[in-house]
C-alpha cells in the first residue's frame, strides 16, 4: 500500500486563546471503586479518555496538550499497579502511534523517562523520533516527572556552566532556567486542568504554572471528554489574565 502524505496542519489562532493546556489526569481509582471494579479497570478507562481528549485537542486547535501520566512519586504505589500502568503505556504507544502520526501529531516526553525499563525507553524514543517531523500539535506525556526534580536538574545544568566558566551566577535569569527545563521547546503554559475535584498541583509544572490559569473539575478522568475540555477552554476564555499588571 502506498504511504499517504502526512497532513501539514496550520492552525489559525483559536477563539479560546489557549496555546498550551496541561491536565492532571486524576480519578481513575475512584472511577473503578464506584463501579466495584479493580483499579486497573479505571486505568484502562483512563487510557480511553486520553484518546478522546487527544482527538478533541486536535479539533479545538490546541498547539500543545501535556498529560501527567506517571509522576516520580507514583513509584510508591504497589508494584503490581506500577507494572499495569507501564503495560498500558506500552500498549498505548503501540496501538495509537499510527493515528497520532496520520494526524500530524508530534509526541514529546517530559520527565526522567530514561529511568524506565530499557525496552520501554526504546519504544518511547522510536515513537518520538517517528513523529518529530510532523507539523501538527504536540502531545507531551509526563513520565516519571516531578516538577521539583525538573528544577533540580535545571539548576545542576546551570551550575555546571558556571563551574566551567561559561557564565557567572549573577548572569542566570528566568530565560536561562526556562531553557533548561523539560518544557523548553513547548509553548508557555496557559491552562492547567485537574480532574476529580482535588485542588492541588501535586508537583506538576510548578515553574510553568506561575501565571497559568487553573481549572478544577469534579469529573473523574475516565469520564473526561472533548466536551469537558471545550468547557474548560470556554472558562479560560472568560478569564482576565493580567500577569501581575492592571
């Protein structure tokens, strides 16, 4: 079968005004518990929600969608649950990469993902490389990610430059820190959504969220969909963003 040319997607400015939306996908376990199902059933339903929301992000003309899939603190969960999550991640990449690629989506990873199983790291890096030349929106997956760890790594990188004499400590500014974060190539964060009714950031994008709008919803992640994302973007459009000014 002859390969089809990948679409060259050029977005005009979306009416909601948001370029980059990040989501803390919370509530899989509670979704399963309400239905008297094992937690893995909630995680599987959460993967379906990822598919729906990624497709909706394309329709809603987002430039970047970042999803908090596995935090650096999630290793504290039972080993069987961690194994299930890694298995779902592996299956998601294998089963959905063709659709991502066909829609021009660029897959990015933030976090210390190289600490994962080497075979999974190889799979992730192959997927990122395959979609790197696409021209559509970015879907960034946060894997083994913690904002405090991210900032420590950024500071260590800058400290190495100071030690090497490439710059002085006094020369370090906001742009230098930005450039050393995992999100350096992503647009500034506009909107951070958390599902399930919890109202905390849970060590997610702490630096990037400095002037992002926050949106909390009681919807459990497996029930979140394109309509819920559109409602969050409608709420964002009504916000008065002053960035510290009047």
